[in-house]
C-alpha cells in the first residue's frame, strides 16, 4: 500500500492542490479553443475529465491505476458520458505521435520519472501543443533527511524547485511560458469543496494509517512545500 493506492481506495477526486476549483480557474482564464483534443494524464476518478467534456472539449483519460479507471467509468455511467479511459503508463502510451493539442497533468508528473514522461508528452503533443501541470514545488530548504522522508512516503524521485521544473521541461523541448505560484491564484469560492470521495467497500485499515501520515507530513512541511502551475508549449 502506498500513497497512490490510498487515493484509489478512497476514490479521491480533485486530490491535486486547489482541486476542481483550481482547474476551473485555469480553463476559464486560458480560454483554450474548444476544438482542442485534450489528454488528462493521470485522470484519477475522472472528475476533471468529465468537467472538460461538459465544457465541450474532446477529452481522453489515462491512469496507471486500474481502480481509478473503474471509478472514472462509473462516473461515465452516472453522468451519461462516453469519455474514453485507458489504463496506461504516461512513460510509454499507446497513442500516435502528435495526437493531442494539450496534455493536462494534475499532481501527476511529480510521481513519475520525468525523463521518460516528459519525453513521451513531447512525442504525443502536436506542434506548438500545450502542457498544463499542477505540481508540488520545494518552497524552502529541505535537509537530506526531510527529502528522504517526503520521497519515501510519496514515491517521488526528487522534490523540484521552480527552477528545476523549468530546466526539466526545457530539456524536452517544452519550454515553460508561464509559472503561477500559490500567491498568484485567487480562489473565487472558498466554500466549494476541493475534493470528493467514492471509497471502495471494505477499506483496509492501513489506508487510514496512510491518510493520517499524509496529514502529518502536510502540516510538518507546510512552510517548505507548496505547489505551482506550469504552462509549457512544445517547440
């Protein structure tokens, strides 16, 4: 059992910072053309995918976790949608070259090997295609022990600073055109819930232990970890 299994067991939608509320702000602000073909990479329970489909976008969802795809498929049925979902690893997808106008990653890239995933994103993006990624960012100095604790729990290979994120994207020919930090973002409706839950039956006890540890780490590193929104465009 790990952090990603925790999310799938509880059926957590909008687990990324800001949740669906932040996603709505991004798309309302950026005004991407409605004929864009979008890949929701790491789509989870399909909360964002359903929202974008209802706006009129052509959206496909992938997730490496089969349980998450099952949650998303159930959402399809409930909302009478026909969004295509696939169990796929973002490091090597089955999509053809230049398949998408935009790849959306909501708290996903941090949990992958960036060299592989950014290379794959560059491959499946159309020329001048866009990437929007909401990701964890190191907002203060972390000791080696603190880095180890965070990486061990969340399964990250590294905790990136904004500068390091920029270098990684540029290396894969997707330079960042804009980076927004938490202080740049205005949440219009503070009462709107940022997450939703669709838990499986018979939740294992260690799920609750992991949830407790996640909450502890969130509090412990509240002044050293934050998030940012990365906007990239393929060269």
